[in-house]
C-alpha cells in the first residue's frame, strides 16, 4: 500500500512539473509583449516625435532589448513583437552581424514605425527586413529626434534606437535582419 502511495505521489509530481513546464513558453511570450509595450512607452515619454509617429503608424515593430558585442567581427540579437492598434499581431527575432573597426558590448531597444500599409506588407512579404541595406528607412537616434515632426516626417519607415547601455565604439558595416517566428 505504501509503494502505491509513493508511485501515485511521484506520478502527480511528474504531471505537475510537466504542466508547469508547458506554461513557461506562454509566460515568456506574455513577458515579451509586456516588455515591448513598456519599452515603447519609455520611448514615448522621452520623444514627442516618436509618440506622434506612433499615433500615425500602421504598425510598430518593437524590440525591448537587442544585445550587441564584437571585436572586429561581432553579432547582435533580440526578440520583439509587431504591434498593430496596440495589439500583438506577430513575434519577431532580430539578428545581425557587424564587421569593421568596432569593439565593445551594449544593449539597446529598437522600434520600427511602419507609416504605410505598403511598407508593412513589403516587410512581411519579404520574410524580414534588413536595416542598413534599405535606403528607404530613416534611422533616428531618440536623443536627436527634436527636429522630426509629423509635418516633416515623409518616409515610409522610421527606426528608433533608444535605451542604450554599455560601450561600443568604432566604425563598422552592420545590418539587422528581422524574421517572423511562430507563436
């Protein structure tokens, strides 16, 4: 009888651990969404221009943290979400490489504002987007965005870099590739 209880308790323990383990990806997705929305709100608090773009954007791709490190050769990666009407419609990974006279490590947040349906559909149809290779994308440093207003904003895509931490210096060729991932 005692061995039956022990086996039953062991089975209940295994089932409980398995059930909790299956919740982890769902909680990670929910956390990623919350982190992305919090990062976007932090950008809006420091940049009225970004807030104005966000109000007009068809969709916003937000990466709350991208990690970047390198010494001559390097890489960068992160996870984010695509928001449309403040709702998550897709999840994305970002990765990239860099090559040049650059050294260090840093983290930063990244928000890409799609101002037209055509720009959004082009990114989704091409299964990603390469920043650094597309001349139709305006990259804005959040600290230097004071001249950008909704009257002067005429590009289809604006990319904001913000919340930089760490030290990365030098000159390098680099690009970012956004890839939609399965839910």
